[in-house]
C-alpha cells in the first residue's frame, strides 16, 4: 500500500520548494520598477522599446560623437530642439534621476558612474 507518511513529507517539501521565492522575499517577488514618465512629452529620442534596451549604447554613441568629432548636432522631438547631451537632452525631459533612472538601476543593481562628473538634476 501507499506510505502516506512519505507522501505527505514529499508534498510539504514540494510546496516549500515551489513557494521559496515568495516566502524568501517576505510575500512578494520584489517591487517591479515604475519609472516616472515625463509629463510634458510623449516621445523619447528613439521608440520606447529601443530606449529601454539600448539607452546605454545611445549615450555612448553620443559621447563619442561629441568628444571625438565635436558633433553635437541638434535634433527635434515634437517641434523642440535638443542637443546630443545627457544634461541638455535626457535630463530636460527625465527631470528626476531618482524617480526615473535610479528606479530601474537599483532594481538591476547597476550604478552608472556618469554622475561622478555629469550634473544630476537637483532634487
Ligand atoms: C523630448 C523628451 C525626451 C528626451 C530628450 C529623452 N526622453 Fe526618454 N522618454 C521620454 C518619454 C515621453 C518616454 C516614455 C514614452 C512612452 O510612454 O512610451 C521616454 C522613455 C524612456 C525610456 C524607457 C522607459 C521604460 O519604462 O521603458 C528610457 C530608458 C529613456 N526614456 C531614457 C532616456 C535617455 C537615456 C535619454 C537621453 C539619451 C532620453 N530618454 C531622452 C521623453 C524623453
Ligand atoms: C526602464 C528601466 C531603465 C531606466 C528608466 C533607465 N535605465 Fe539605464 N539601464 C537599465 C538597465 C536594465 C541597465 C543595465 C543593462 C545591462 O547591464 O546590460 C542600464 C544601464 C545603464 C547604463 C550603463 C551602465 C553600466 O554600468 O553598464 C547607463 C549609462 C544608463 N543605464 C543610463 C541611464 C540614464 C542616464 C537614465 C535616466 C535618464 C537611465 N539609464 C534610465 C534600465 C533603465
Ligand atoms: C571623468 C568624468 C566623466 C565621467 C565619469 C563621464 N563623463 Fe561624459 N563627459 C565628460 C566630459 C568632460 C564631457 C565633455 C563635456 C562637453 O564638452 O560638453 C562629457 C561628455 C559627454 C556626453 C556628450 C555631451 C553632454 O553634454 O552630455 C555624453 C552623452 C556623455 N558624456 C555621457 C556619459 C555617460 C553615459 C557616462 C557614464 C557611462 C559618462 N559620460 C561619464 C566627463 C565624464
């Protein structure tokens, strides 16, 4: 016949194992970041999906273009002019580093060193 003791022990271990991420995080799977979006504009430099995964490369490209070839070329979003610049573009729309950049970066544990030199918005 069945050994109900072993089955119950097995079941308890199984339940503990599959629920591990839940009780290990005190009942939730960790706060998913909710970056605060700009209120005055609807469009980013590139489509949102691309920005989400490629903003680091875009920033690197801008830096290289500005520093190596002096190309700060203006571009237009929704009729307004912006420069290739962290402070004079990104931060003019994303006005809070804490409520925007940091929400994601803290979640994935990256801390870009850019702000050692570049001015973060005063908050
Ligand atoms: C003209 C204003 C404007 C500028 C300049 C701008 N953004 Fe955005 N950005 C937005 C808006 C508006 C959204 C949200 C678009 C949407 O709702 O789909 C956004 C979305 C994003 C996202 C995606 C957020 C998410 O939750 O997926 C990232 C990352 C981002 N921007 C980073 C940057 C960086 C880095 C720069 C500078 C290289 C920059 N943005 C420049 C307005 C701007
Ligand atoms: C939607 C979430 C999200 C937002 C908002 C966001 N980032 Fe990021 N960022 C990431 C992720 C995820 C990585 C790590 C990517 C990786 O490791 O490949 C990252 C990496 C970076 C890096 C490269 C860091 C490194 O050490 O490799 C830079 C630079 C950067 N982000 C700048 C910014 C700036 C500036 C802003 C605000 C204007 C911003 N990001 C907003 C998600 C975001
Ligand atoms: C050691 C100091 C330092 C660090 C760290 C640094 N930068 Fe810079 N960055 C500069 C200087 C200086 C310039 C030239 C400023 C100018 O000529 O307008 C510059 C220019 C730039 C530019 C083009 C001009 C502008 O106004 O934004 C971009 C984009 C840029 N950096 C992005 C980054 C990013 C992204 C990081 C982090 C991954 C970073 N920088 C880290 C010093 C630094």
